[in-house]
């Protein structure tokens, strides 16, 4: 059983640990850094654009990140990143992650 909540900047250390675990398994050579998450250039809002999934013990098992261009930019461009702990893949979390990001994108547009 997993639970979902939105993130805060206080979650960044756990997010980075999850991203490192995914990178160690996937070898995509796309590490995530604290600067990637905190740069004012991206103007990200963790409370609405970062989503976390935790297991029953409270361990972070998945992170979804949505970044949309400002609404005054047309067309609006959206990008998202999904990080799922290797032990939790293919158990249905991915579908929930994509559905939540699609919903958030529709609210924004």
C-alpha cells in the first residue's frame, strides 16, 4: 500500500536519494541535483507540481515532477519526470503518477 502527497522543499534530500537509486539502476547519466530542484530559473512550485508516494513505513518510493511554462507563454509547454524505486516498478504506481500529472496539466491550461 502506498500513500500520495504533494512535496515541500524539505523533501528534497529524500527526493535526491530516490533519484540516485534510480540512476544507479538505470544508468541514464541524468543525475538530479539540488540545484535542479531549487533554481529560481524554473520557478517550480513543489506544493502543486511535485508529487510523492511513500510506502507503509514512510519511505519515499516514487517522485513525479511537473514543469509547465508560465501561462502567459503560448503555447504552454509541459514536461514531467518520473522516478520510481526499482523495487516498486510495475506495481501500478506509474499509471497513478501519469494520471495525476495529466490532471494537474489540465487544471493549469
